[in-house]
C-alpha cells in the first residue's frame, strides 16, 4: 500500500472513530433539547390554570400545568416535543383549551422546572404518573392522550398501559432507532443508543381509537415513519391523516387537520 493512500485511510478511520465517540457521549444532548426555568418562575397565560408539581420515587420533581375551562368536554393529556419548556408549550396547548377541553401538559426531566436523571424507563414512568394524577379527578373515559414528535413515544406508552378515550399522535416516529439509523447510516447506532422509544411496539397494544397526523414535507421525522405505523395491527381502530405539504411544525395550520381534530374532539 502506498504511503499516501495509507495516510488517507488512517485519517478516514480516525474521523469515523471520533464521530462514533461523539455520537455515543453526546446522544442525550442530540435527543433532548431542554430549556430550563428558575424554580420561582411565574407562568402567565390567559384563562384559568394551576401549576402542579409531582415527586417521583427516585426523587425527581416534575412540573406541569393544568388548564381548566367551564363545563369541559373532557381532559387532554399533552406530551410535547423535544425542545423548549412549559412557557412555550403552555401557549401551544391553548388550541385545545379553545376546543373546550381541560389540558394537562408536563415538562420532562431537565426541562423547565422539572428535575431528575434522564432514562427511558424513568420517562415512561413519569408519563404514567401524570395519567394517574388525572384519574384522581377525571373519569378515564374522558381522557384524551396527545403526543407530538418526541412526546408520541410517551403518549403511545400511556395509551397502551391504560384505557383512555382516544390517542392522537402528531408527527410520530416508528422508533428512535429508526430515526437515528436514517441520519447516521454508516454507524451501528442501534447497538449503542441509550434511548430506543419503540413507538411501534406499544402501538400494537393500544385498544382505544388512534389518529395519526403527519406531513409529507416533514424533514425532522420523515413521513415514512407514520406510513409504517399505520400498517401495524392495533387493538383499536387506527386512522392515518396525511397532510400534503405539511412540515414538522405547522400541521395545526392546515384545514384538514383542524377539521379532523374538531370532529374527534
């Protein structure tokens, strides 16, 4: 082998290894993009709402907001995306408050005022904890579980383990393994990911009606993820709504999405 070629191959191999190490140690920062809030931060939103803090078995403190309306049609448990905090997501969920629903939205560990160590098991347990909190006040048949992007993993898990009125998924992924493999095809990401979030696995066990919304121009979680999910045999009826031209961030702006939400909510 010529010295120049040998040096080139060594450089390529070294770069591959460096990126591999970076992916392994920085994966948490690539998956979760939290904004933090001071513990004395005061939320300001229109209408009636209350702040809720729950303690977990491992000592984490989880912060959430519960928006209330007069004579609610039910309650919507909303699991948000992978960026921001409740100061932002509290604004997003006003769409559902305006539809006549009480809405609970939580911040995941390390987001906003929430604390605790991140792990896949802990995040699932946290989601279930808030579902149980709603059961103290609301009949299970009035609970709608809604997940957006990263939050679709937790929403699907909760719906699989319980019996809510329905499950709504906005831009879900088939599994985090699949998303990572698409973005880094030359690396064996499935071998070293600490978070797998197999939405497809839990979706099989959901017995309530399921509605999936996904845009064809989504370049964050590509449309094919929902196409694959829509072909899974589920215990509950699954409806897949394609938003032609929709991206990862604007599905609720489309009339077809608004009409469908109006009809099911």
